C-alpha cells in the first residue's frame, strides 16, 4: 500500500502544556514509532498533541495550565494549534494540518475512545459510523436539481422531435410551392408574350389602358392583402384554439393542486433549526465528555500530574507513609480535590461518562436522521410550491395572450370585411372598363394581373415556409448538445445514487477482506470468521420511515471437533473485540481514502491484545500510513521486530 502514502519525511512535534506534558520537542521518522514506558511517561498526551496539531478537538490542556500550544512541522510546512481555557471551556485556534478532522477522528486517530472502536465494543450502529462524514442531504439535493434539469431537457427534446416531424412536412410543402411557382411563372411568361403581341397589332386608348391598369393594380393589391388577412385570421384562430385547450388542461391541473402555505415550510425550517441547535449542543457535550474521558484515561495510565503532587503536605508521619504504601496500588489522588480515592471509583465514573457519551452520540444520530428527513420534506414542499406558482403564472400568461389574440382576431375580421367590400367595388369597376372595345387586350391583361397576384402569394408563402424551416433547423442544431448534456446528467445521477451504496459496499468488502487476513495472521483459537453483512432495515427519518442499509456483524466459531456455529459479538473476548474495532477503522480509512489527506495513524490502549499478536497486527497496519504511532507498555514493545523507531521518554 506504499503508493497510498502522502509523505515520507521526518515530522517534528513541539508541545507545551498539552495533556500531562509541560514541554517537549519530539521528531518521529516515517514508519512505525513506538511510545514505550510505564505510567507517567506522557504517551497518551503526546498522541493528543498530534491529534490537536492536525485540527481535531479531541485534546485537552494540562490541568494546571491556562493555555497550551502544539506545532507540527512536516514537509517544510509548519502547522500550529493554540488551546486556551476560559470559564471552564477550552477554545482552540491556529492553522492546523486539516480544515476538517472528521475523517481523521473516525478512522486514523484510534485511541481508546475512538468511535469505531467503541461502536464495535458496544454493539452500536456501524453503518452510521461509516456514513457519518458523508453529507447525504447535499447528495439528495444535487439529485433533485439534476432530475429537474433532465426533465426540462426531455421536454425540449420532445418539442424538437415534434419540430423534426414538422420539418419533413415543411420541406414537402416547400417543394410543392416551388413547383407551383415554376408553373405560374411559365404561364405568366406566356401571357406576357401574348400581351406584347396584341399591343403590337392593336392600338388602344392609352388613357383607358392606364385607368384599367390602375384599377387592376389596385384590385391585385386588395386581393393580396385580403389573402394575407385571411391567412392571419386562420393562424389566430388556430392559436386561440390551442391556447384554450392548454388553458382548460392547466386550469384542471391547477384545480386539483393544493397550494403550499408558507407556514408549513416555515414550521419545518423552524424544526430543522431547532434540531441543528440541539445537535450543536450535543456536539459540544460529546467533545467535552471526550476531553474529560481522555484526561482521566491519561491520568490513570500516566500517573497524577505535578499539580496534584503539589497538593500533598510537605511533612508526613511514619504512620501516614505506611498507610500510603498500603493504598498505593489501589488508590490515586483525585485531580479535582486532591484526596485519595479508589482507582475503581474513577474507573466506574469513566464507565458512566462513556455510557452518557454513547447515549449522546445515539441521540445526535437520531436528530441528524430527523433533520435529513425534514430537509427532504422541506425540499419537496418548496418544489411543489414552485410548481404551483409556475402553473399559476402560466395560466395568467396564457389568459393575457388569449385576450390579446382575440382582440387581434377582431381587428383582422373588421379589416377583412373592409377588404371584401373594396374588392367587390374594384371588380365591378374593372368589369365595366372591360366592356370597352379593347376586350381582348384587357382579358389578357387581367390574366397577367391574376397570375402575378397568384405568383406573389405563392412566393410569400414559400418565404414563410423557408423562414420556419430555417428556424427549426437552428433549433435542431442544439439537439445534440441537449442529448450530450442529458447523458452527462444520467452519468452524474448514477454516480450520486450509487455513491452511498458504493461507499458502504467498499467499506464492507475492505472489512471482510482485512478481517480474514488479520484473523489468519493472529490465529485465535476456535474463531473462524468475523464479517459484516449489509441488510435493508427500516429507520425513522423526520416524520416518516424509510428503508436504509444496515451493517450486521457476524461471528463464526468452531468447536474442537470441527463443528462450525454462529456466535454473537457479545461473546468476543476483549482482545478479539479490540482487533475487530481496529480493522473496522481500517476499512473506513481505506473506503474514505483517509491516507490521501492524513499522514498519521495513532493507537493506544491495546494492552488487551497479547504482545505477540500486537507485533503481528502492527506489522500489518504499518503499510497503510506514513506514520504509525503506537503507545505500548515495555513488555509489549519488547516483542516487536527491530525495524521500528522507539521513543521512551517525552
């Protein structure tokens, strides 16, 4: 897995007042680094310092300090974190290694309180842990936006298909018009030649000819305008019929559509904001509990801080010394009041705190699921509201257009009546002029005028057809772009819809594969297999129940006689449980590609695993991070191979 590492240079960590550390400067080399020693060697505190430098909030100040700092220098870049205590709360600022430490906290910083380890140990929801860094609400929002865009493109493509069919008919009409124009031009040429021949042989009254020509020209113009008005009337009537049909359909849909009130959306938004506030409050509580738990774990592991030693009186009686010796192995000095308390009492308090933290995490997850459900419900309502308003606007627009077209139609009808009257008058006047002696030439002249009118009409119709053809062809040119964009949308939708499933499947596959390898390596008695199965289950999201993938952890054991049987997670030994939690974290580490952004993998509190298996497990994990830093007891560290770095004093 060397190709997955992000760096390979030494890292320098400089610490002041973090955990139990007063001041320290430690350089760690790439590969496995073991922090070894008995209690009071600040191993866990040093791990907390690395965690703080990367950007996590899971670190605490030294008990007697008001501020502390940690600097991480790696690849010639320096990252800083400053912790300050004020009114009982610790604030952090600076420029850490990561902007968002969520992935690192879950899958790289594998201390005792790590959520992956705790989830396996306590039988919590493993699927929620894997999916916690994924913003599923944002993915669903992107899906809705892409589906809306695809719907619009489908509508445009459907319109273009209709246009394509229309284009075929228009091209046929164009050919017919050209054929008719050619015929009319031939007839017109014949009549013009005939007229020229007559004019050569017959002298007519120029005044009468001029008057008739004027009347014929006026009649021709009137007929042309009348033909155009009739065409416009037909077009307006067709448009009015289409608009009325559309309006009838839209009004029917509008009647069946219920409006979405602003109060409904506002109510859901208020619920979302309230729940987000609860989540933020729980986050703060969980972080504070985490700091308290880590501090107390470090307190138990590393011994009492200097500040607590200062609480002891300078002089003690011999009786007191004897009593202290008797209590030394079973009591510790309370870091809040300085009195001796049984170790079991602090451990019991820690168990209660861990139980409260677990409840808070479960409550937070339930709230997040409710928020996701409400966000989807809000988005659906807003989309319905938008469609309702859009439909209302289309109806109003069509009503205005219908009114305008009816007014236009009325104007055209009036103009048609005027033109019909003018045409009738002109035809009468032309007929009277044609009764003169020049009947022959007038008859031919009238034929020429009629053919010219028909030719003008055909040419005008051909021009309109060609304009429509050009318009359609311009729009059809965009069809390939629309199809290409639709293909892109389909690809993105497929990727978004499968992203969550792919991540879950990859995490499951990684866990099952590495769990099998680790179990073969560690060779536990009668433990054949531990594996995760994905199952569909019903969960509550907001105000509705939805189907969602769930992870089920299976344990398979064998008897001495070779019989295979299903066991439960509850029956795993502490060592088996710790190994399972670490491998589950490794699966998330690989599925989320944490190695691309975080050079560290940190471990402590793995004493439940025997030394020989710790050695094999660390050899296995070393290949997945630039820096694998592990806190071990001396006897466990002694079992490791020599190919590692050791830090025995901080």
